[in-house]
């Protein structure tokens, strides 16, 4: 199930398909006043790997597209669990 546009926040972490995490690093309006989402991604299957760009830097997805590909928001307990498993590294999330 997709997330709602109102749930997209800078700094928040989301589940996406294929065991991926997404971290929103910026939200902005493009020249046509459409909301764009700049995000980083990583696999939850690979320990110790930092977040990297999850899209073409020059063409971040529109917010509806981002939402359609995200299946949920990570809770504080999800984040703590992934920190213990060394999937989320020190400094990657303020929670």
C-alpha cells in the first residue's frame, strides 16, 4: 500500500519495494510548481552500506511517484532495530 503525500517529510525513512529503504533529504517545487522528492536509498540486506542517491540527481521524482513506490514509514522501533543490525549507520538518522 502506498503512503500519503502528507506523510512525506525531510529526514523521514520509508520502506520501498525489493527490500529498500528511502530517506528523504529534500522537498522542493520545480519550475512548474510540482513537488519533487530528493531521496537516498539503500538495501536492508547489506550491512554497513551507507545511503546513496536513489534517483537521477537532475530529475528527482514527483511526490505522487515517490509515494506510490513507498509501502510504509519506519517507526522508531523499526529504526532502532535496523541500527542494532547495522543496516542504519551512526549519523544516518536522528531518531
